[in-house]
């Protein structure tokens, strides 16, 4: 079952810069795909097209059977399927950790608050942060904030989770705790696409590693093959 099917995607930013030059990728259900490549090669732009955070002008993208198009139809539908974790956490600073998780499920999805809170506690437990549930994001370390961001994404029950350099803003000692949570998720059947420079994660957790350069996917292989190429 294909969860993401991106074909020959081309994107120009409003300033005329072409960031994607025919990028293609397919991701199967349950797969963990790591995207690597130099800074500026279009990795972030590409995954942001998968949940319609960026539009695109040519090519096609289908996410869990939903066709995205440049008229931005189906945005709500696709965002129900796809969660995203950003480099800079993007938590709501004025909400407690628990409220960061429950806000959208309750207000946007209209789910019962008691049910969502129960789920939120379980997710905070899972990412090892339940003791901080009443704190505000600014009171937490970067690694803790990123684990909250992951729990928040999971609380929306996405079928696909996108990670955009989730450890790049973290001090080295906090990188491991976030990667461990991601590795734990990878063992579930959630589909993950991860932009990262963490070679160990790519080697040991990814099912497939994809290399981007100049707005295109230039290589993809299983990690054992990818990392032994001359
Ligand atoms: P990566 O994630 O691989 O570092 P990005 O997708 O962030 O690459 O960026 C790809 C290219 O697009 C870069 O050259 C970047 O400067 C450019 N770019 C990103 N965002 C914009 C924007 N809003 N307007 C114009 N150019 C942009
Ligand atoms: P990333 O960590 O994804 O590589 P960047 O540092 O490239 O992020 O970009 C940070 C922000 O600046 C993004 O919102 C991106 O869209 C924007 N940006 C990047 N390059 C340009 C550019 N050349 N012109 C305008 N905006 C840009």
C-alpha cells in the first residue's frame, strides 16, 4: 500500500527560485524513509509538500490516496493523515505541555476532552515526559520540548509522520533521547519520513535512505547498500 507517491515534483518559490526539479519518492505503509543530502538541496521543501505546507507547480503528489494539487484542494483531508515535527519544536509557549497535546484534537477534531486527555497522558508517558505535563514549554530542555512535539503530533493520530531535522536544534546530549523515541515509533506501523543528518539513525532505523541534491532525488537504497557505496 503506497502512503506517499510523489512524481516529478517541481516547485518554484515566489522569488523565482526553483527548489524542486523533478523530485520523486514513493513511501509504503509502515516504511521508515530517511532523506539526506546537503543543505539547500530541497529536503525540507519536499517533505513540506507532503502535507501541503508548500505548494508545487508541476508533477503530482498523492498521500494516502488523496491527490494534492496546486489549487490546494484537499488540504484539510491530507493534514488529518499527516503529522509533522519541526526542527524548532513549534510548541504553543502559552499552553502547558498537556494542553499543547489536547488543544487541536479537542478544538479542531471535536473529540471528547476526557478521552483526549487520557490519550495525551499515555503519550507523554510513552515519550518519558509525563512528569512535566503541567509545565510550559519554556521550562523544558530542548530534548524534552521535542519529545512533547512528537507526542503532540501522535495525539492527532496521523497515519504518516514527517520529521524535518528534528535533532538539529538540540545540544548533543539531548539528541539521543529524541532519536530513541523516534526509534521506538519506527517499530510501530506508523509511516515515517525523516530529514536528518544523523547517520547512525539512518543506518540502524531506516528501511530506506534517500539522497537529495539540487532539488532531486539522486539515489535511494536500503541502508546497508546506501552506506557501502564507493
Ligand atoms: P534543505 O532542507 O535541503 O536544506 P530547503 O528545502 O530548505 O533545503 O531549501 C531548498 C532551497 O530553496 C534553498 O536554496 C533555499 O534557500 C531555498 N528556499 C527555501 N525557502 C525559500 C523561500 N521561502 N523562498 C525562496 N527560496 C527558498
Ligand atoms: P532549513 O533548516 O529547512 O534548511 P532554512 O534555514 O533554509 O531552513 O530556512 C529557514 C526559513 O527561511 C524557511 O521558512 C525558509 O522557507 C526561509 N528561506 C530559506 N531560504 C530563503 C530564501 N532564499 N528566500 C526567502 N526565504 C527563505
